[in-house]
């Protein structure tokens, strides 16, 4: 495993880390894997050098946090960085231009969920606390600033982060300019290259760590989906891959497949494309099986993506706008 500097927090984090949405299960989660297999996958990741784990209260309504806390306690001699997220008070993902700070992150709500998450994790400190949605219209509001700064001064949190809404990478640049944000989490992959336009330069200017999420476009860039793919009732992917999105996504993936070198699986290409961007501190694929962990972490081998192939992959940029199903 190779490590990268995590912005001004100056942590050394695994360049391929662990996104834990799929570990949570439950309402609006991912189905198909039992807890024992997920726990084995998490431990395998630690054994292979992964040291950054990203979760959220909403991932199983605390279940993913509890699993992560158990993982930390099971590895007392290993420094594992714990990142979690405060849910919006109105429980709406994403926020909208009409969302107010009072609707989403009033101070008492932030404080309540910090203590809730600490209880779930069974830890004294959250290394990175992130706000799970974001609107740049809130950037200069002193209430969230005072609240998070106060929690850091109390030692309850280490760093402060935001998670930028899907396909709105511009909607976070003002937050970074406040000087209070240590990390920004954003969708970045072969299709979604927009963060390079505005967010990445702002992150570099303010020495903010970039966490790249959704590297496989919710599964499209694994190359395994077809227009006939279905999921069990209650699986979140049913609400994202509505027919018009599934058909378009599969078509894009099939076009991409034609440009990949013989023998290079699509998931490998997806991760290597992201790691070719030096402004990314870490990428957090969701992993629920040991085989997923071993496949994804193996990409952290120091081999650079061929520059010509990277340029070819850049040609698959897909500029999308949020819609009713994109969440």
C-alpha cells in the first residue's frame, strides 16, 4: 500500500481507502452481503495497509459506525483514521438551493450527532467529522463555524470536512475559502471529471485534502451492469438506476470498454485514473467482500497509468446535472 499526505492535517493515509456505505445495510442501503463477510473484508483491508475508513451515521442508522468502532478496537496497534458524517436534520439528500442552515445543520443538531456517533463508535475522538450535504450559501454563516471549531477545541473531533452534493463540485469552493475546511469529499471518476475545473484548484490553494468517492459510478464502472440488471427490493440502487439512467450508464460503460488495454479490468482502470490525479489524497471505493478488497487495494502498487491511456479516458467525461433520481 502507498500513502499520500492528507492535506494540512498532514496525516499519511492509504491512497486506496474504505468507503463504508455498503457496510451499513438497512433502509436506503445496499443488499446482498452478510455482516460476517463485511467484517472479514474490513479486517483484510487493515491487514493490507488500508488505514482510512469513511462512514456516516445514516449508513445503517449507526450500524456502520458501530462496526468501524469494533474494527479499531480489534487493531489496537494500528493507526486507523475514522471519518464519519453528520446527517442533515431534515434527512434530505442532497440539500437544495432552498435549504437553510436551520433546516439542515443548526448547532444543536451538529452537537447531538457528534455525541451520537462517538457513542456508536465507542471512541473519544472522531478524526474527521464531515457535514453530509453542503450548500455554499452557508459558507459565511458563523454558527456552523463556531460549532465545529468548538468541538475541535474540546478534542471531540480532529479535522472538519464537507461532502459535496452529487454533480455539484462547484458548490464547495466558497467553503474551502473560509479556511476552516480540512477535507472535501466529492464524486470523481472517469465519467465525473468536473472537480478538476474548480474544486481541485481551490483545494490545492488552501491545502485541503480531497477524498474521491464513487469511483465506480455506483457500479457502472465495474463493467458488470446490463440493461437487465435488477436489485432486491429496498436496495438503494433501484432508486438510482432508474431505466433512463441504467440504459445510458451501460451504454457509456460499453463504449469505455473498447478503449481499455487487453487484460485491464474496468475497475482497475477506474481506480488508476483517479490515482493519476495528484490532488486526490485518497479514493474510497465501497467494498463488502474480501475479494473486492484484495482487487481494489492491489491497484496501489506504484504503477502509473499510461499518459496516453489517461488522455483517452478523459475523453469519456460525462457532464451531468442533478435530477430527481440522482440523489
